[in-house]
C-alpha cells in the first residue's frame, strides 16, 4: 500500500464529511468499545470469496446485482420484510441468469444500511428548525428525537446481526431452491404486448427447470425438500453478501479487525484489516474527497469497495481515487457505481471509461439508474419515473458497448414489501403497472428515497435479461420491452 502508514484510526487526521456531532463523547466512546468487543458479523473468508467473484465480474464472467433499501429502519427488521427482500433479489437474479447465461453475484443493501447522508445538517418542519434525520443508527425520525444517540449504534449492530442471522437461515434451509420458485404472476401487467413478452421468458425459464429435473439435476437427495433431508445442491443454495455505505467511520473502525489473510497457503504470516460489519462497503458521492477521512479509511481495508461516480467527478480525480484505494491494481477490489441522471450520462460516462482504461486499473462498472433521476411529484412526494430509470440503464449499456467496455452490474433501490392486503408499495411512477401520480399516496412507505416495488423490479429484470438474450443471439436494435415500458428515446 502506498502513501503514509495506515491504521483503522488514521482517518481521524482528515476532515470527515457528513460527521455526526454527539453531545456526550464519553458515552460514544463506551458504546464503541462495546461494539469493538462484539463478534464479527461476517468473516474474512466470505470477504475474500466476494473479492474473487467480483474479479470474475471484471472479466465479464459474471454479473453483479446490488440491491435493497435506500436506508433500512429498525422497525422494518421483521420476518416478512426480510423474506420479501431476499425473495425479490433471488427472483431478479434468476431472470438475469436465464437471459445472460452468466452467474449472478448477489450483494444486498441489507443488514447495516441504516445511515443516510444529508445535504443539510438541519431541516425545517412546520415553523421549527430541527437537526436532520440521519438514519436510525443516529437519531429518530420523530422531530422530537433528533439528538444523536450513541446507543443507536449498538442497536444497529444487533439489528444487523438479527437480519443477517435470518438471511443465513433462509438461504441454508431451502428458501433459494428452484423447486419452489417465487410467484411469477403477471396479473399486474396492463399492456397485452408486454405481458406476451414476459410470458415468453417465464415459460422458457419454467421449461428449463423442468428439463433440468427430468435429466437428473433434481434426482436423489436433491429431489427431497430440505426439511425431509434433501441436499442443497446446485439448485438449493446461493452465495449472498451484505453491504452498506461506509458513512459512520467511528462504527466502521470499531468493526475493523486484523486477521491473517484468508485463503493463503498454510504457514503464511501475512495479515490484513477486514471490516467485519459487511462484505462490501461503498463510499458515497458526498464523501469521496481525495484528502478526506472516508477515502483514508477505505484505502486500508481488505473488503471490496464501491465508489459512487457522478457528474461532478472529473476524469483525473477518478483515476487519482483509484490509485489511492487500489495502488497495486488488485482484481476484485474496486467497483465503480455510476449515477449521473438520464440526461447527463452521455456527457460523462464515455470520458470516465476512457480515463479508467488509460490508467490500467481493473474495475467493475455498475449502473445506478436511481439516484440521478429523483423528482418531486405534484403532490409533494419524492418519486422517480420508471421510464427515466430504464433510460439511464439502457444508455449505460449502450455507451459501454460503443466504448469497447461492458456493464458489469446494476445497483437498484427496490423492495418486495407488501401491505396487509398483499399490495406493493407505490413510490415510483410508471412501469408495467402504469403507476400514476394520483396513486403514489396509496402505499408510499419509504422514509428515505422512493424504491421500485416488486412488479417494477421484475420489469427491470426482464428488460436486462432480454437485452442479454438478444446480445447472445446477435440481435441488435431497440428492445421491444424497453419501448413498452416507457423508455425515453
């Protein structure tokens, strides 16, 4: 590693953007000491496995799905919400595998994504100015509960542990089995032409699964359920990784532990520092300053990391960032998550691709079509237009292809949450269900940014899957699904 000596606390010598000011520093120190003594949430071996798989994504041998909530809440740490989120990620990835014929690396925005950056330290609610809500691990959504409380960091650890424990239990007890596929109902699709396209994909996928079982993939112990002694096998268990924005550096430091490097030959004495709060962490658009505390912290951990790349990031600054966090140009280390906005991507992405290529740094290119396309509806709700989201996504795919590059993944804010009546949230406009502004208030549940609901998420999955299928077959031209879903030309 180049530069000055790194320690888990060397970030404290730099300016920390988005810092939280706690009124009782001694209380904070006691909580951090407790967190530091608690067990890791993830292991070095899992982290190294993810690095290896992300290196495969860089070689175009796999595709990355990074998805989940904008910000988790403690109240949403329930069996129903966690199951719905994991089920949606599994369904989405299965559709991608069918179209792309590539393994999918699944990284959830889950089990730790509690903090949220803010453009201002205060906000006005009615005639009162209060501290901004910074996420459940800092303060409360209630305007009367805005004083930062260190105990919330400890609560975040235990909510993350509970979430991760249940996720691990689901994925090792048959939840991911293709013998029990998710609900493929297309009753929400209003367009007959679009429903026909979706039915072609689901019928082909179902036929492939039936064929696999017929020739013996599901024979023997695999044919039995997990509860009746069945083996997990190729169709029963998947890798799943956790992630969050590494915003709260005090917490991240407390969860950073030194271990022997995992996966090396016996007798090796080399060690490294792993952030054991998650497998993957990313640095946001507001905290990626070259001389800032967050980049100083990120450069020293073994975890694979993401860097948000927006229109304010210059080409030279981008390559300087890569040199700081990955001076040895190690595969699988850095993922670049682009988030320009549909109207700005053409102005910035080609230059960024060329700058990275010239630098020789290996990266995973991921498209975040959500964050650059937020707007306020006529009713005052923060929302996103589905047509604009898929416009940025398809533009990203096209620009990479024209530049001799390839998109390696997508980063989405979505949720599989349903209300008591079984209906999805209504936070983003459009999609195959043609959600209108008047319908946003029906089930708007996000306290952060608007998320794609179950149906809209599968719309994206079908769109990307169909693109990769056409690519494999040598077809070019506009994707029929893209046009039917309201994509902008």
